[in-house]
């Protein structure tokens, strides 16, 4: 089962990163929207607590995420770029995802909301009711250097009532982001 997830993950990752959403632009701050026009990609490593609000099902998690700012599209809500990642819990529940994010910069503070549909395997962890799940996430991070951020994020994973049940899971993570 996990081999199938990795095959789907890499196929999705290659597809998302091979599609060019728009032409590249130089790194600069858009003074009108406050959005950073930074074309560097990033690798986000995070760890935290999966489903912290359910005392019987909570579990520590670790994950990795690739944020590709080379491929983006300017929209009414800002510059949207693809994001792809994977996390696993101590109970072997895993989630593989790809979706979109946007970044807002307020001085050294960054706010990064994202929406990422994906595939969930419960392992020995919580049954979320469906293999297809949706993760809504907001990350608050601080620029430690020109190419490094430290932050915290909160997400909600739910199947939008596509499955037999939809208990959802709320998680928080501590993030280390390195841009390259």
C-alpha cells in the first residue's frame, strides 16, 4: 500500500512541477499587495501533533514539504504556487498531498495559507472516513535569515463528507523552511 502512495506522490510531484503556470519574475516585493515575488523554492521540514483535539487519537507526526515558487500564477488573492508534501504519524497514518499556497510578507513575518488535496492511509491511527482527504493549512513564520524561516502552522484534514464518516483531524506543527 505504501509503495502505491509513493508512486502516486512522485507522479503528482513531477506533473505539478513540469507544468509552467507563468513566466519567471525577479524577486521583489509588490507594494500594492504586500506579496513577496520571491522565485526561490523551499523545503519545509516539520514536526508536531496530529489530531491534538482528540485525546484518544492524537499522535506525533513528522513531514516534509516542497514549495515551488518558480511556478506560479498571479491571481486576485495574490501569487499562488504549487506545494507538495508528505507526513507520517507515530501510528503509521500517512498523508501524501499536492496543492496550492500563497505567501504574504509583513516585514520579517510571513503568513502562508494553503489548500492541498491528498491521499490518506490510516495505518494504526485514526480512521478519517476516506482515502481522499483535504488539508487546509495556515503557517506563520519568521525570517531568521535571507534563506531560512522558523514557524508554526495549524491544519485541518477532512474529507468534506465524501466518505462514510468525516471526523476530521486538527494538527499543529513547528516548521523549519530553507529556501534555495
